[in-house]
C-alpha cells in the first residue's frame, strides 16, 4: 500500500462518522434508482411481452348485436391487421351465502391461435367447446379464484337472460385486458370477492345469452403506421347498423390505463429522487473535501516538497469521494435489489401478469455504479482544485483568516446591539461560511420537501375517502336491475325490513357531441330532490340538481372543451330500441374524485328515452343493524343485477392500504436520513474548524452547554430557513408527481393537510437536533492544552 493510500485510509478512519453519513445518502440514492428502475423495467417488460404474445387489441368496439361475419368485413378495412368478434357482458353471480357478485363474461372462439386478446391459461386446463359431461366449462381470473376459495370442478352460478346457469370451473386464465380486474373507473380498488372475469367458449356464450351466430364486441389490432382515428371512424361506420354502444382506444382501456399510471409513477420517482440524494451527497462531499484541503495545507505543502505533483494530490483527495461512491453504490445495489424484490412481489399480487415480474436489471446496477462514481468524481475534483495553488513555502505559514464583512443585521444598530455575543458570533460565522450555509440549507429543503411529499399520499387518499364515502355518497346500498323497469318496482325495495329511504336512478350510456368532438359518458337521471348523492363544483360548493339541463362531469367537459351555458347533443347507447338524440344545456360542471358521470333530472331522462316512470336502479339508506339482512333479501331477487355496498367498498380499500403504508414508511426513513446526514456533516465540519476557538472559550469560562448552544444557533438559523423553504418545495414536488403520474381516467388530488406541514416541520427539527448533538459530542472531550499548543 502506497503512502497516499495509507493516508487516505487514515483520513477515512478519522472521519468515519462523516464518511458513513455520506455513504448512507449515496446508498439511498442508488437504492432508490436501482429499486425503482428495476421495478419499472421488470413491470414494463412483462407488460410488453404479455401484450405482444397475446395480441392485445389497439381498439375496442361495443355494439348491440352483429353477425359474426362482420369481423371479416372489418378486417378488409385498410389499416386493420386483425379483427376478432366476441361476446362480452356483465352478469350477476349467485353465491351460496345469498351474496351477489358481478362477472364480466367474455367469450373466446376456438382455436384462438391468431385471435386478438388471446387468453393464457395459468392453472388447470382450457375449456372444451363440447364437454363430455354436457355442461358448460369456464375459466376465471386467478384473483377471483383465490379470493372466493374456488377449486377445480367447482360450480359458479350466474344469471344470464333471466335464467340461472351453472358453469364448471376448469382452471384460471388471464388476458392483456384483465391485468387489473376492476369493474369500472368508479371503483377505487379491485375487489375480487365481488367482481371477477369469466372466460368461456364462444358457442356456449351464444347459447346462454341468446346470441346464436352473433357477437356484441369487435376488437382489432392496427397495422404499423395506420392512422388510428381514421381507421376507427371507418369501423364505426361499418358497425353503425348494428347499434354502436361504445368505442375506445387501448389507452382508455381501464386495465391498461391503471397499469400505465403505475409505470408513469415509477418512472417519475426513479428519475427525480436519485437526483436529490446524489445531488446532496455531491454537495456534502464538496464541502467536506474543501474543508479537508484547507485543514491539511501543511501536509499538502510537505507532499509537494517531497515531489508529489498537484494532480497526484488532487486524485488522493478525490479518492475519498470515490471511496464514498464505491461503498454507496455497493450497499445501494444490494438495498436496491431488495427494494425491487419487495415491489415486484407486491405487483405480482396486484397485477395479473404471467411473466415473472422480478429479476435483476444489470443495466440499472451498472448505471447506478457509474452515476455514483461520476457524481463523486466531479465533486472530488472540484473540491480539491485548491491543491493546485498551494505552494510548499507558503503552506508552512497559517492561512490568513477569512474576512467576515458586515452582517446585514449590523445595518440596524438598534437590533444588533440587542443581540448577545453568542448570536453575533454565530451570525458572523454564517456570513464567513456562506457556501456551507447554503449547502446545508438546500439539503434540509430537500429532506423536508420529501417528508411533505411522502405524507401527501396519505392525505390525498384520506381526502378522497372522506369526500367519496362520507360526504358525496350518502347511501348505503346501490341496487341495479337487470334492465330498465317501471318505478313502481321500487316499492318492493322500500318494503324491505331495514330500508329507511329509497331514491330512484336511471343510468343511460350516452355519447356527447359538441364543437366537432365526441365522448362516451354515463348519463345519470335522478330526482330533483335527491338527498343520497351530493355533487360539488370545482370549488367544493354543492350543486343543486336542475329541472332542465345537464351537470356534466369535469373529465368529460375537459375532453370536449365544454363550459356552462354551452348546448351539447347526446345520443343514447342503451341497446334497447332505437337510439334517441336530444340537445341539452350545460347548467354546471360536477367534479367527482372517484368515478365520473353526468347528471340530469329523472323526468328529463325519461323524456329523452320517450318513456315515463322508468328507472334502472335505486339508492338505499339502510338501518345499520339490518344491512346484512337487507343484502340477503336483495340477493334473492332475480331481477337484481348487482348490489354495491359502500361499507364493503371502504373495508376493501382499507384492506389494500398495507402496501402504501410500507412505501410511505420507506420514503419517510429516506427523507430523515437525508436531512440527518447533511446537518451532521455540517455540524462536524463547523466543530472541527473551530476547535481552537472553542477551546479558547472554554479557557475563558464558557461551559460545554454554552459552547454547544453557540454551534446550535448556527444550525438553527440555516435549518429553520431550510424547513420554511422545504414546506412549499414539498407542495411543488407533490404537484409535479401528480402531473407526471396522472392518466385520462384518474387524477390524484393535490391535498396536503396543515398537520402534514406541521409534522414535516417537526420531523425536520427532530433530525436537525439529533444530528447536531451527535456531531458536537466532542465538545466535552476538547483537550484545551493540546489544542491551544498548536500554533499552526
């Protein structure tokens, strides 16, 4: 081992506290980069392979009913590579405990080798078109299978066209459109106990749904370079005689949109969080090494006198930074792989993907290593550039003390005179070391900002839960019928023991047209005096239900460019009878945090359908002690399609919050470590630079507490300013993340509670105090004689 190598090792040992603190910051930065980059790479790769292998559709078209031969005509349209016709319909599931669930029944033609949206069997076997038992075989998605504790050859009972049908489960399967199994965008979290996917042969689906030789959905893939909008318009024109109900591109398909939102969030976090940690680590190293070069002027002069060049000595000090980078990258890689494994296991539970989501991303590891080394190399070379101007002869003399200049507060004599000497000393030290003051403050800003952003997620979810479950939705149960019925049918619900209040609902799928744009939407007809559903505008003010006109949803209004006062044309897409058209005035814009839908009076909705007294469901207010009994009685009604329980939705949401709690805990720990490291290093450097000054104060009679307080005053000033700036910085980070991770289907509200700012500020103060007291423990151990003997 050479002389400079031994000196480097001794320097690391003598500054091991600072060294480990900076290594910790680099470790976290590299761990976050590798963990999230690996998780993103694995999830994105698994998604891409699954989409490619199973021919995921580029566009979806829903019709009332059409002959199967129409798919060949669709395929003949230029730009369409492949078209598959199939049947898709939501049907009720009857459970043994009188509970209801909903199944999305999807048919598959056999063989399906070249078809669009092919399924992939996970366990069991593929269904037969004509089973020897004479029954109907089906596959279900893995999450529904596990949540309901099914076994192979179990029977699932569904209601199809008013008849009870028994299906035999022969296995589990997934497809590109069922990676996330959620009923609709109004559902906050998947609930496999109440919603699942059932896959069955095309011929059997035709039989039980009375669609012999017919389909109600066409899915297509596009040829490379095809104009998606132009092709979609041609397909819609071809399908128009068969009753167009809905059409949407892949980006609006619910499962894909949710998965893409998760990928966007991962990519965002993987891009900016490592920059924060590595940037702070570089600043700390810059300050540390700069101070080290100044403190070792005599040693540098001796080394130059002995023949060592400036370049060799600069590389020696840069070696300190590279040692930090190496150990940070090594430990960060190990921690990052562990973080990626945990995240991948969570994704495997949440997403139905066949390929292993786990795996080692060597590119991320190597990139993390080079990133760490590169940042530290730049910091080391920049900080040690002062070596070049040190001359052996001059280095033997003490460096002239740095001028302090006038502190800004000295301009106000009345204020300056009121300060005690300790505060004046601290302010002058800060004025003399403005660079270190700025670095420490920036580090605290980043740490507190990350604390705010970490806690923001909890606030946003809590706000959405309170608004959705406790303020906007005031019903207990939402009952939907198999089809539109007369409103006198609601008497059967009102008479149930335990039902306190019943209010009708008429849901109509529609397409809205304005300014040459169109958008699919759900039109909800409700009584003007509705009490079990609250709508609010953008400012949170409650909206009254209009007698005439429509309260359009914010998401739909944004897509159409519509404003209150505009007139919008709507076309009904019920699939029952001819489509109806009407022009209505937009009287307001409603904002819903979960789900969407535009609202209109029940009377006006009936007039649009040219009907009277028609409803499709009802909202129920139920006696809390009789909810289970009411649900059981509703489950026995064959005319009921689905029962949504607000209580069960909330319980399912709370059950799925564990993974978010773990993520928040990890982010909070990282933020605290970042703040601790920057304050600890700043305090240690300040203490080391002023050992002689502090020893003099001890000789003059200052107690250790008074000296520690002197150093604390400096930390308080720079840290409180960092906390004050870190709070709005956290708000900015939260807004930036939401903007990057949001999709067309959902947006997280940027809500930060006052107590979050308070907790973040207190957290910042806590890690500042802990780091300070750990750094100045040496005040009690100052050997006044030895320190004062050193005359430089």
